[in-house]
C-alpha cells in the first residue's frame, strides 16, 4: 500500500514538474504562476496619473534651508524684504542663495502683487485691496501700480542701504512665488459684479495678467500645507 502511494506521489510530482517545464518552454508562464501573471497584468493596465503643475512647482523646490513666507495682505515691504533678508543672512553664515529654498505665497488680500500693472490700473487694485505706496512712509498715497514688479526707485533699508526686493529681483535669487486660485476666483467675482461684467471674463483677464513665473495653486492654504510637506519652515509675512 505504501509503495503504491509513493509511486502515485512520485508520478504526480513528475507530472507537475513536466507541466511547469513545458509551460516555461512555450512561454505560458500563467500555467506555472497564474496569480503572479495576473498581478503584473493589472499593474501594467493601471492608468498613469498626470502630474499637477502646482505639485510640480513644489517638487522642484531646491536648497537645504527651506522657508515659506505666507503673505495674506499688503504689508508694506515685508513680504519681499524678509525673503531677501533670509537669503542675505544665510550668505553671512556660509550658505549661498543656491542653498536656500524660498517660497512666497500670495493669498487672500495679498494676491494683487501677482499681477502686472495693466490689471492694477484696469481694476483699481489700490482701492480694492487697500494698498499703500511703500515709498510713502506717511501712508497717505495709494500704490497705482504693482510696487514690487521692477520697482523704480529701488527700496532702501535704514542701516543697510539699497536692497533689490522686487519680485523680479527675488526670482533671480531663486525665490518662488505662487498665488491662490480660490482668492482670485472670489475677488474677481466680486469685482465683476461691481463692474457689471461676467465673473468668468474678469477672472480670465486676471489670469492673462499674471506676472512671469508666478504659479497658480488651488488655494493659499493648500500651498502652506504643501510647502511644509516639502520641508519649509513657516513664516507669517502679513
């Protein structure tokens, strides 16, 4: 009885061995490992997700010293002076600008700085967002155009002297700027209603007037979260 069972077991093993060998020879790996092949097929058929430009914006952030400046409203020179101070003082400790990863988020009432002068004058941004002219320290003059896009005259800091804190200057130092799409949607709709225009037309015009290199993000708070996920320390800029 035992010999018959042994013969049957040996015969069965031989049969399975031949089956696997034959399957491999014919390229029918599914007979030898059907579950493995099925899993590979499912993996190959999975659609590739397109990368979002806003996520790519943060994925490309370099530097080992990372910081995000959160600009929620017009606050004089601070949303632009502080990034410059961060870069300058890192330089004093031996870390060049290339070692710094700096992001400025323009959100809520801070979004007007993301736009060219045409948008400022067409939609009276100075009044809409209550932007004082940073060159007038009395606070009696409104900024008629974007005071931080290629500013002329340049800005001076007491005890320091002239500093290049225009958005274009900071971009040249590697500072990255983004703007809140949610705030643009809300404010453009409000302005459109006041002007008797369609909200989608006003927002489309605003989008056409974004400054070069400014990335639109879903929301400012989304960007605050992403920046910290990418190792940025948080600094409130106004």
